[in-house]
């Protein structure tokens, strides 16, 4: 776990790929537990350590994540997300023809049993929106940057896959992906107002895309 920034209120880290955000049925070591262990050791804290999970990345996705070190910071970061003050930027590699529109708007519904999402209608789904820009291509793959407006489960993966342009290595939504292939999606940048000072903070994480 790479530490990008830390003060009395925040812990910003680079999430490794294939690490869950918090404990799940796999019982694999998760990022939240790693963060708590880091704080406990660094500050020699007895007992339980508080660390607030305010947003998530899918298990196969790496990149920038912020945790709150106090409940006050957690509340204010959650408010920043609700009021669109937290800006999340991703990069991905997709295959197939790129969408015609630079802004993608859908309604998604999640199946809790299978942990998958799909596009549905406005009556049954939750509104989701992203915009994207082209970076480069080779013969079959396209490297794109994505600006996430909403944060629905598997949103980027489903919105691109539903348009015939799935992410490389997506085991759930790309039928041509191979077993063990890594999902080509990375949380490249994260910006938000500091929960106490309100200064705008910007963090980035480098990525070597498979293209």
C-alpha cells in the first residue's frame, strides 16, 4: 500500500490491484484493514483504530483512494461526494468501436446475488453518467480517460460494455476476456476539498496501460 498523503484528517493511498476495499467472503487482506494496521503501528495506538471508508474501487481496479481518519472528516468527504465536489478520473483500455457520444447516460440496476449490474429503464434503475475522451489506439484497443459523474456499481464497465466496447480483461462483462487477465481500469486522479481547510486537493497515480 503506497501512501500518497497523510495528515490528521486524511489518509490517501494507492490501492493495489485485486485487493478488496474491505473484508469480504474471500477473507483476503483488504485495504481498510491494511490502513488500520499502518496507523496502529505508526502511532502505536492501543485498541481499535478508526478509519472511515467513504468511497470504493472494484476489487480488480487499482489507483487513488482516500480514507477519513476522523468521523468528522468522513462526514464531510461523504458530503463532498453527494454534492459532486469529489472529482474522480479513470483511465481504461477498451476494445471494439468507440461510442459515438462523449457523454454516456444510462440507468443501472444491480443484481445483489450475482454482483453484476445492467442497463435498464428510468423506472427501475439508478441514473448514471460519465464523460470520456480518446487518448490513443492500436489496431484493436483504445486508451481512454473517463470522468465519472456518478458512482454506481461497475458503472464504467457496464456503460462501455453495453455499447459493444467492453474493457480489456473484464471477466464479468467482456466475453472475449481470458481467465486470469487483468482488468484494464485504473483510478488515475482524485480531487476534493479538504474536509477542514476546504483547500482543493489533487492526487494522481501512474499507470502502464496494456496497449
